[in-house]
């Protein structure tokens, strides 16, 4: 799948999939088209939580970190997405993409996880440690109960896979150590 | 009372769904923030269900850890 035509056909085939799968597959198609330009989109935000909780958390759009927003916008337009405010929206798939930033902030590039999908495509997702730390910051500093719940759930779900030393170090800097320690 | 069959209702919903979804997105994301915190028991049950679902996917080979930072991930 190297051409826009093939990519559009692949997008059409997603019509019957769940919203979760559609969002991940759309990102995989976009990744396939951007990588030859040395651009690696990274899934952040709600969709990352949805991936790491296997669909238990639900989100409404795709948040992507892309180093070249203009290039991504051109591609999304060619794929049938229309710009709408901060989003690109696909009218037939009901999928929305937002690019909140061009660099991965408050997260470690080396912690990014590559997910290889069934059909040979792949996506990149903010590291599990960093998405937990992100939700932990919202939990502690914004007093967001929902973020506390999902951060704790991801800790329970992935505790044997987490780089605790890294998480403790970042949490100390963030002023969130106490809450993180409670979840250990 | 207006009568409508199921396929008419579906057509009616889908003819509007696109711009409705788009308008909701434009208005920001505040509207899907949960306001009522869950109680502890409810959270415990949801934690367990989430863990079970993940482990089941691992057992079925739908999630495999190819290395620390590369995973195979298949949908249900």
C-alpha cells in the first residue's frame, strides 16, 4: 500500500470496523505514507489509553504528534479528510484527527512502543510509562478523578512491563510521587 | 404521530451523523468528561475486567511482546 489510491481503498474497507479499530488503522495508513518522508506519527492522548486498555477507555478522536503538520495535512486531504478547525474529519468513516504538537513533549522518544498490526501495517504509541505519567499529572494537579482511575488501571494492567525507575524519576520531578507510590 | 420504519430512521440518522459529529468535535471535548466519580467497588470490578480482557488477548496470541518496545497487536 504505497499509493494514495490504495490507501483510499484501504480506508473504504474500514467502514464496518469498530470505531477503535478504525482509528488505529487510519493511523497505520497515515504512518505508512509518512514514514518514507522520515516522519513518524506518534499516537498520544485518549487513543493511547484506549490501546493500552484494549478498548475499555473510549475516545472520540485521534491525537497524533507529527513533526511536519503541513505534510500530514496534505496527505489527510488526499485521503478524503476535510479540515475542520483544529481537526481533519472523514465524513464516511466518522474519524477525526488532531495534531496537537509537532514534538513529543513531557515524554521519552525511547519509550515509544511500535504496535505491529495483523495486516503488516504498524503504528507508534507514546510509551505506556509516559501516558500513565500524563494521566497521573492530571490526576494530581487537576484533581481529575477520571484520570486517576485510568492511570491506576494502566498501572495494574502493565505493572510487570513498566520501567519503574524511569517513572519514579519523572514523578518526583512532576510532584506526583506520593500518588504513584500508593499504586505500587 | 409521525411513523417511520427502521431503514428510514437509519437513513435519517446517517444523513445527519457526519455534521453532528463534526460540530460536537468543534465545540471541544468537555462534554464527554465523566462527572460522577465511580465508587471503589465499581472501580475494582472494572480493573479486574480490564486485566482479564488483556490476559485473554495474550492467551489467544492477539497481543505478543516481540521485544520490550515492539508488540504485536490484533483486534477482537
